[in-house]
C-alpha cells in the first residue's frame, strides 16, 4: 500500500469553496483518507481525540486562525508530531516566520494547483 493510500489528512478551512478545492486536489493526488473541519477550535477538539498524519489549514479563520491551531497542536503530546501545512492568500514574511517558530512544516500560497499541493505535501511526508 502506497503512502498516499495510508496517509490521513484533515483539511481546516471556514470557506466551503476553498475547503472543497483543497479536498478535490487531495483526491486528484490519490489521497483516500480525508476529514475536514470548518474552524480551528473544532479541528483541535477532533484531532485531540483522533490525530491524523497531516493537517492542511487555512490561515484566516474566525475563532482560532491557522497559526493558533498549530500552536495548540504543538502543546499536546498526542498532537505535537502531526505534520502541518498552512495555506494562505497572504503569505507575508511575518506569518511564515511565526509559523516556523511554532513548528509549521510547510506553507502554500493561494491560488495553487494539485501539483503544487502534492509537491508541498511531499516536502513534509516524502514521495507519494
């Protein structure tokens, strides 16, 4: 069984269209196990109970933004090793630096293609 068939991913984005585009790109890549949440707070609660291999999160969300979700994940033993990719339309150096300080594994700027997402994921988990 290939890595892309074993990899479990959670997509966190408050915008249904953006979330759908990320999920579609993951399916195009061949990733089979995909879950999603609409916000960082519900994602954290779900991940604390059932961790995944990789979180792909939007930055700008109400409540807990992507970096706040990342900070929460890194604080707890059950979730601290989850791979984390931040997706943002505003990849400012400040956001990237803060993400790196918190243990972000990679980031991707919107808009992106399935190939862009695949390359981004592979830099975190290895060849798919």
